[in-house]
C-alpha cells in the first residue's frame, strides 16, 4: 500500500514525537506502578528480612516512587522462587527477587536444572551483604569443637536441596569424612532455629553469620545457648577470628578438594543476591541497579539495619554478574567433585 506525502509526513512526525518518550521510558515507567520483591524464604528468614529492609527505602530512589511489596515464596532452598522469577515473572522490571546463593549454583551441579533456568541470564541488581557462613551447635551438644565431628556424630537441621543449610553439611560430610547427620525438610532457617532450640537437632551448618546473630542473640555470650563451631568460608570474619573460630578450609589437605570447597564457599560473597528476570529492558535494569545502590547507602536504611543487627556490605550488580559468570566457568573436574559429594550423601 502506498502512503501519500501527507500521510508520510504525519507518520514521521509521530515517530519523532514518540522518540523522547521512548528515551525517557525508564524514568516514567514506574509512576503509578507496584514493584513486587520475591523473597525465596519463609517469613522472618534472612532473605525476607533483607527484602523487607530494601522495600522500605528503594522507592524513594526510583523515579515515580512506585509502591513496593514483598512476597515470600519459600521452597526447595529458594529454587522455587528462582524458577518463578526466571520463567513466570513479568519481564518489564515490576518484579525482582532475592534467593539463596545455593539456588544460583544448583544448575552448575545439576545440568538438567540449567534447562529450567540459567543463572547467568538473570539481571543482577546487587548483593545486600557479603556474608561469612558458619556452623553452630547447642552448647550441650556432644560436639564442642570442629575437630570433634571426625569422631562424634553431629545432628544438624536443613531445609531443601539447593540451600546452603543442606549443601554445606552434605559436602563437608563427604569431602572431609565428617560424622554429620542431616535432617532436612524444614521450611526455612527460622524453623531450623526452632528445631535447635527444642532439641530436635543439635545445630545447623551453612547458616549466614548475620542470620545466626539475628536468631541467636546470645551467641557472643560464654554461657549462651549456642556456639559457633567453624567458619565455612574462604574469607575469615573479624568477629569470628576474635572468638577463635577456625576455618573449615584449614582441615582440608587435598588441593583439589580445597579448590572445590572454595567454589562452594564463594556463595558467601553473594549471600543476599537481588536479581531481575532475563530480558528486562536495559534502561530499567540500569535504573534499578542505581536505585539499589543508593537505597543501601541511605542513612535511614543503614540505621535500621544496625538496630536490627543486619550487616550491610553490598556488591554491585556488575560484580555479582561477573562472579556468577566466573563460577559457571569452573573446571569440570572441580565441579565433578562437588557434584559427587552432594549427590551421594543426601
């Protein structure tokens, strides 16, 4: 069909008029909108706490000041939330989420899951806190030092596959021949904490240090209910060093196993990762990354975090993206060690 000169002129005018609107889309898009933060944990868990902390401040850093709500989607060690965010969530920037780092590593060890979702394709906003991971026990447990787990059984609680509360004790048991018995299936870390308090289990491994301090406020007291058994991390934490808590890596003699555990422990660097689904427009990704960084620098957020005993040590979206890409480039022989360790002891 031929277009008249008059029609062509009108079409050109319409195109030119719409160009500024398209260029400003990210700044105008969120006015009157609602953003949902998907938290891959039960209410009161570590992910939920960080999601709600961010939800109270990020809107003021987004043009249009959208409403922010938090939706808890627990299950399968955050894999349920990760898959929902990847496949079901709208790709327009109105939903982003926070999941356990184990959910991001799961497809690395289980190639069939890579077909369901590819963590390298998420758009990472940033990481709310670079964490140290710990294993804690009741003070009345028969295991009183990490050296004891090589001769005395330690019963720990966990959630589901993909969770550090499951993967850490399972892999530690396999690679280090530790006498660890895992009772999994708890809904979240809060439920595991209750099981510890009620004596159903003796401790929990793969727990973030910030969650440990939240759930066990007397953890620093010599007569407190629980004690920190070991740091499951490649970067020792100053608070734990002062307490004389050893690193699990110091018990590893084989260099390949050492490398494998370092890959596992890299989860601590991205323990509170926030991400958008794939295929969100790049300008909205950039806008939300900026808002994320500004929100976590907000003095009011930092004051609330300190009051609530939540550590805040963020990484940028680009840094998280680069680390995930690096993890998925890990040599196969190292991945095979972790995969065998995780698969044969669950």
